[in-house]
């Protein structure tokens, strides 16, 4: 692929992260393709923008309201001319437990599949992994 293609894909990823930083579920979900799928760090999967927004209401208003996320290494691998696989290493601090207690910094990996649709790149599948396992699916984590 060309440098232009790679630059456009990286711009989509940076936009996605910038929208996450607003902690606004609607703005964040608008960054995805209409039929996108998002799986969070504890395995909850949301399909479509409305469901992605709903999945992020609680974390954005409770767990992450004081959090700062930083993006590390980002890698792009084109699968075809209109599909790319993107790996994003991230770090976070300032987040809280389900009980409201301050938690140590954490890190993880975001895998994003983006596709070119009508001349624009869109995230269509996102899988988020937390290497520190701070949270658990039943809410009894840290």
C-alpha cells in the first residue's frame, strides 16, 4: 500500500483515540462504521454504534472519568487494498475500580480492523485486551 493509505489508516486510529479521550460515548461510537463490532477488555461485545455507545457509558462516567490514555507503538498491516489490521499498544493511569478506588497504571493492546468504505476508512472490528487484568467480567475485580 502507499504511504497515503497508511497515513489515512493511522489518522483513523488517532481520531478514535481522541474521541475516547472526550469520554463521550456518542462521539466515540460515531468514529466507527455503522455496523462495527467492539469487544472490551472483559469480553463484552457490542454491535453497531448505539450498542458501542451504551457499552461505554459506565466506564466513561465511572471508571475512566479521571483516566488518561496514552498510545504507544501502532502497527499497520494491509490485508487487501481496502482492509487493514492495526495493532495499538496503550497505557492508562488515573482510572478507578468499580468501588471508586484509585488503581495502578495498566497497559494493553487494541486490535482494530479498518475497511475502506465509500472512500473513507472506518473501524469495523475492535478487540481490546488488558495485559494487567485490572477488571473482571463479574465486576469483582480490583
